[in-house]
């Protein structure tokens, strides 16, 4: 799959078309109900080395010098010999990898000066400026350094602090498309949404082996991955929810309810999804105890968005609208000696103790209050099942570590691997629904199984996969008599 012809990999939309077509066919064959779905992301490492900043600078310069020597020998020979030896000698990479922490700042500064020297030296050379390695060198300089005007001394290069380097910066010249996630590291990520079937019996919250809630009734049906989007690692999950719903809706698999973690659960996403007819069940972003909405969730709120009373049961003496927000005031006698004053957002005001709040904070507070209810916990417990999907995907296909580089190749591999998981699951569901129906060749298979147990076992595993692929491709069964096998799933 990963070593397919480059010509196919360059046609990156072909893999998406295959995934879409096969997924729609599977949904129809198995009568999938898309009403309940769950969304999460998985991090993907491409086939590149993890580089620190010193290693990145040295690798970018070395890559440029190597290509300059191959393509423009005369220009390469005109460079200072000490610079050439510094980066192209055999021990150059090991030298830069053994820099002491106390000397890293000085080393980075020197590397930044060399980046700037090479970028300015060849910017007027059209043949050189069109080289990919030169463009990567200039990109690294722009992302990692600041060129300052030093007056009479000309321009001076200053290396940016780590905190100022953007997460979409170059990570390795061998894979310019890879970016950085502060949570998971360098590489890419894939947004995956799958169907699930909530149980009618919601009396237990236990999670059996594999991460699936005990009440989930996925066994009789098929958990189908309906949406896939491969992205750079720096992109936030907050921007993935609406495109996922739109993608599923365009293919007739629109969800009525989506479970997701807090990164997808912004108020903006909730409102947009609601307008599309989808309810998003997700915790409030930011975690418990962060922000005013967390404290406000403990207050009793009115239907108009005001405060009825505080957690201690005291009503405010004033709660008025001031432009785009409201201001509430409580009596001094109620707040001065209150045991919960330390955790309360109140502060001293002119005629008592109070604070201001707006409509968005009220909405978030209502959501936080709902999160503490048994009804929310019972609905949200099915979200953990998507973690078992990520684990299964990695165990069966090795999707987290690929042997390719670049967005086109990574997207191609990830798409077909996830389609493969869909087919594996569909084959398992097909086999489960045809238990006790070995087919016309059952007796012969039993005799062969006694004589060749390993081969018979492999054949039993691959048989439903081959049958299912034939159904997807509208192709005759590989053996004519297999066509008589019944399927109770509606195909």
C-alpha cells in the first residue's frame, strides 16, 4: 500500500474517491444508521528524522550545499572553503549533535548567520533561487530568525526564542509539509468520524477490554468510518468538526448526534452544528475550574440569562444589563463572611460584592451544569469507543508511523489504510451474520482443515474479505458456488 507507484500517489484525489465510493456502498449494504457518530483525531509520523533547532539549521544548509554542488558547480566552488568543510565533511552532523546546552545559543547564532549569508548570496541568481533546497533555506531563515537593521553595520540576524517560532514552521527539509503539534509532536494528523449504536440498556458505565462501553451494541452492526481528513499536525481540532459534518451530509450520512472531546466543543461549533441539524455532545473547552463560566455554573440562573441566587442560596440585590453584559451585586452581609468567598468570582464594588458576566459565559455555565448530570454522562460515555478504533487502526495497519513523506503520499496511505479497516470490519460483521452457513464447499474445507490447519485458518479469515470486495466491485464471486451464501444484512 505504502510502496505503490508514484504516479498513483500523485493523484491524491483518487484515494479519496475510492474511500468515498466504498464507504457509501458499505453503508448501503449494511443498512448503516448514521444518526450516532463520534469524532477524534490520530497523530501520524512520516518517514523523517526528528530534528532539534540546531539539527534543522545544519540539515537545511547541508541539503542546499549538496544540491548546489550538483547543479551549479562554479557557484559552489566560489563559496568560502571553511563553510563547505563545516557542513559537508563526514563528521559535520555528529559535531552539531554534541553541542553542550550552555553553548546552544552561540551555535544557533552562528548557524543563523550562515543561513543569512547563503540566502543573500544567491538571491539574485535566478537559477539558484528556483531550487527547492534554496526556497527551504529561505523559509527556515524567515521562520526561525529575525533580520534586523543594524545601521552602519548593515543587517544583523537574531535567532527567535522557541516561544516565537510558529507551529507550522519547517520541521525537516526532507518533509516540508510536516508541521508541529505542541501536544503530540511533529508530523500530520487525521480526523476520523465513525458510526456507533448506543445501547437501550444504559445502566452501566464499565469499559471492557478494547475501550468500548459495556452498553454499546456495536456487535450486531458495523462501526463504519464515514469521514476522513488528513491535515498538518499544527491545525486545531476545533476547526475539524463542521467540515466533518458537512462531508458526511453530502454523502447522505449526516449525523443527528456527534460525540467529541472538549477541543471540538466550542460554542461556535455547537451553534453551527445545531443549524445543520446535528447535536454536538462535548465538554466545555478549558476544563473544570478554568474561567468565570466554571464558577457561574454553580449559580442558579433565570430563563432570561440572569442570576437567581448564589450557591449559598442568597438572591442578588441588583442584576442589571450594561450594554453587552450584565452586572450583579450581592449584599455585604451575605458575602463578607461567606465560607465560599475564596472560590467565588465576586469582588468589592460600590454597594456590596459583585461581578460582571455576558451571554456567552451564561451559555457555557449552563453547559457545565449539564455536564454534571447523569443524563450527560450516560450519553457521553460512548465517546471512549473511538479510542479503540484508533488503537485497532494502528495495530492492524501501522498508520501512526508511515514509510512515506509529504502530504500527498501520507494522505494516500492513510486513506487506503482506513478503507482497509472498514473492509476488515465489514468482513467480520458479514461472517458474524453468516455463522452456521459454511457454504457449498464446507465439507471439503473441513477435510482440508484437518490436513492443513494453518492454511485452512488463513482461508477462513480471507474468505469473507474476498466476498465483500467482490460485492463492493460488483464483481462475480471468485468461486461460482460461493455466490449462494446468504447474507441477512439487506444486500
